[in-house]
């Protein structure tokens, strides 16, 4: 059984006790669990993104948003970064990913997707693409 989240009644609730952003308690619990069980590729990328290490941009890991859990999210730039393992090559999973990405982009978010191999074999290139997406890369206007 996953460890329960600490109670914080003053955060994320309206005066009537309902959640603000529409994120269910179950989804928040799952995000909490995923933060403790990050894949090696996610951990490697997180070590470069955490504590505003990438050009001062703040990222959250395993962030719950609506009905989704995002691998990494930069609220300042509405940028989502996903690290995809082999399961994402499955046609059903790939179709779901495509629908999810389309929906989030329609809501004004931008998404970058990287494979585990890209993170392990080309981390500087991955970080440069993220910098470009947040407007701080060498090729940014």
C-alpha cells in the first residue's frame, strides 16, 4: 500500500472542501507514488532540471494536471516534458499518447517528448531542445 500524503487542508481546497484544480485525491496519490518510483532516465533528466538548474526555469516532476500525470512540467512556460520508455512504441499506447498530447496542446500547453535512449545517449541535446522551448537556447529569438 502506498504511503499516504501528508494532510495539508489549507492547500488546494475551496472553502466548501472541494479540490481547486479538479485533480482527484487518487491521481495526486499516484503522482506522489511515481515521484518515489521514477525511471532511471527520468531521474537522470530530473537531476538536470531540479532546483532551477536549467537556465533558472522551475520544473515540477510527476505533476498531476486534470486527469493526467506529467513527467515534468514548467508552469512559467506551460511546457511539458515527457520521457518515453519502450511501452510507448505499442500502437495502443502511442495512440493514447497522441490523443493526450493533442488535447493538452489545445489547452495551450507545449510538449516535448524524448525516448529513454535520447536521455541516456544525448542528454546535452535534450537539454538544448528544452532551452530552445523555454526561449533561452542559442537558437531562440
